[in-house]
């Protein structure tokens, strides 16, 4: 399997997709999020976190880089945009191979620190409320997750 492309036409459809994905995740799953500014990366993450039982408000960790939440599983939300051109080691192994599910926005900036296997997600504007969400599984586990989403 290479990629899955899904057209989304509303906030509700984004939330439903995130909820479906959440039901397939377990620690230490890692999702990477890329896409246009304002395309809905944080909105997708908020819906995913809610579906994973996080009750606190999830917002972009732009200034703190990492926010951690409790839900059905520990949940890490990272926005590594500010780490461009940085050699900062924030304990990636503990984050990515621990007991949490992690979502990394702007993940290409720490590509060499990411786990070899992960689920890449790209979100693109295709209209005022319309989006294209592209899932790119890297590794057998994530291929199975994508196959399960297509059922």
C-alpha cells in the first residue's frame, strides 16, 4: 500500500475520520502531520485527542514545542516548527518509543529523529471547507491501520 487519499468536505467529516483513526491507535504509535497553514492540522489533532479520551483543551504547542495530555493513553502533541535549523535533542526516544501516542506537526524538520515506522498525514486545502487528507503509511503496522480505515 502506498497512500490513501480522502476528500473531506466539513469539520464534522474531519472529526469522524480522526475518531476512526483513534480507534486503531495504541502506544507508541507516531503520526506526523504536514500541510498548508490553516489546513486543519491542529483541528485534526484536537479531534484525534478527544477520541482518545483527552478531556483538556488541545491547542497548538507552537511556543512550548511539546504538550502532553492524559486520556485513554498518554498523548503527546508536538509542533516542531521552531526547531528548524536546530540540533536540539528533546529526548525523542523517550517520546517516540514510550507509552504515549504522539502527533508531530512540521515533522520534516526533525526527519532524522523520527521513528523509521510511522503514519504520515498531509492535509491540503481544496476549497473553503474542503480538504484532501493523504495518509502515507511507513511500516507494516501503519499499512494495516490504513487498510482497516478503508473497510
